[in-house]
């Protein structure tokens, strides 16, 4: 299956555009397309909130990292302020995706498995 995103007008790929692609290229109705995209991203977000890693084969890994508290500085005033510990989401692309980005193979119509 080859999903083409060549017709996108903006540099960012939005959830609405993904739903439109499912509608146009796979044949799902618009409501099903939107629900599928929302469910996909909700599943990823919920797993990350629970502290679980999300691995998408051939694409990459999403992980939650806990950053320790550290001293910081207000850039306007120079005043020292503490930065509290926090959890952040990080993404590491797979080697396959990195190779495709380096060699432009996805832009030539090849799919990401």
C-alpha cells in the first residue's frame, strides 16, 4: 500500500490530513478515518502517560524520561530560579527511518514498513 502525501500544502502533517488520506486512499468514510487517527494517537499518549515505551517497527520509539530538578536562570532578569523535576516524551527514530531520511527513499514513493 502506497500512501502519498505529495499534495500537502503545509509543511506540517496534521491529524486532519492523515484522516483525509485514509478517506481518499483507503476508502474509509471520513468519520471512521478521524476516529482511527484519534484512537491511534490516544493509544500512544495513554501508554506514555502510564510510563510505557511505544515502539513502532521501522519508524521509531517513544519513551518517557524523568528529568531531575536543576538550577535555572530567568533570561530576562538573570534571577536564579529552580527548575522542578519533570517527565518528558522523547522520540528516537529507527535505523530504517534514518536511512530513508538520509537517502530520500521515502520521498521516491517507498513505504515505511
